[in-house]
C-alpha cells in the first residue's frame, strides 16, 4: 500500500479564537446542526416526504455522533478572510494533514438523486455516505473545502463544545495574520512559545495585480 500524501490545508479564525487555538494547541469541532448551510447533509432531492423524513433522521443521528474539522486548500481567498477571518483581522492556521483522512467537498449545481443502486454493495454504501457528508451547492466553491470527519466520542469535550488536539494527524505548520491584524507578531510568537521555530509565521496582504490574498514579504514586527 502506498503511503498517503500529506496535504497542506488552512483553517480561518478570528483574532481571539485564533490565538486561543494556538495557545491550547487545538481546533473546535464544528457540530453538524450548527453549520452555516441548511443544505448540509441534505444535498439530495427530497420532494418525497418519506425520503425527506429518512434523510432528516439520518442527519440528526449522525449529528449526535460526528462533527467536522473544516479546512480550505488555500489561504488566498479574500472572501474567506472576510467571512471567517473577521474581516481580515483574524488568523489563518496552516496544517499538514494526511490525505487519507480528508474528504474533498464536491460542489454541484443541482440536488443529487438517490436510488438503491448507490448502496447495493458495502463499497458503494461507504462512498455514498462520504458523498452524503461532503456535497454542497457550487455557490460555496470559493471555499475549496476539505473536511475531516471527527467522532465526538473521541474528541476533547469542554462544556457543550468539542475539540481536537494538534498532533501527528493535525500538524501546525503556518500561522498567517490577516492584513488588518490588530497586533504585532509578538502576540503570535508568544502563543506559539517553544514551538515558534517549527512554525512559519507571516502576515498577508492584498495582491497588487489580482483579487487574491498573498504573503506580505515586508518585515513584520
């Protein structure tokens, strides 16, 4: 069996939670029923009431057991910085994650159609289930999302929240401050502590020739 590829993925945070994530070496697990798209796990055509109830109950059942860690394949989207990086005042964390535990979101323009042939073998049923977890409307495609499915039972619980610790499966490699980051790099350096030398830290800026966010190569203190 060939070794799984390591993929660099990015997670956007606001200033406060970005620093807390670094200090505590963990990410919050997103709960399925609290995601910002009501079509999550509802990508199939559901005009039939029986089918609609079945999918609704399936979504509820999975939400009690699983959550997501949500990443992007790029830190360059100004829209993502605006929506998830607190209007470019936040932080983007870059991780190295094994490709065999990541699921790339599929973006589609129309609701999918379910038929029994999609699940008539164990392999097909597994593939359908992964599709069920990772299909969104194409209007979300700018996110270039990749997901890691997390069992709530194996996650760290704090009050009503669940977290996953940084580690071998979630290795922090980059910390990128937004172009409107309200502090010096000392805030990030202090949060990283003894791991500072193992993580690349830099500030972002708007590109001069494209509508994208790029690395600011000027000295940032």
